[in-house]
């Protein structure tokens, strides 16, 4: 969530997960108008596997058993780069059944 605030809030992403730790689990959800394309770009171009939730959410599963801080850092850094370079726009708009 801190990386969202520092890197992504100014790029059109909104935190979709409650900030209150009592109201959230191990997932962090980010909202963006182009969430589908961003999810596909993360999978196809950045080696990050998020989950898409209709209509506009990119969901990251951050299990403390096997997700290191650097993994979260790298995933959000790659997302930031996809947006800053507009590379995600090169991914097909057509939706598939699942991300």
C-alpha cells in the first residue's frame, strides 16, 4: 500500500483494498480504468501473475508464507513501468475467460 501511495496514485491507480488491516486479508487490490489490459500486460510482459476482478480491479495475492517484500516491490515497479511507458496499451483489448 505504501508503494501504491508513493509510485502509483499519480498514475491513475486507486487503492481498492481497505487500509484498515482488520478489514483486509492477504490481497491488495488496485483499481484502474484499464485494469484488464494492465493485468494482461503484467502476465505477458512483466512476469507478474495478478488476478483481474471486473470491472476495474487488479488483485495481488501476497501470502507471507512465500511472498517476499522484494517480490511485491518488483511487481509494483513493473506495473509502474508498464503505465509510464504505455507498453500495456500494446496488449489486446479482447477479454478472455480468465487472467
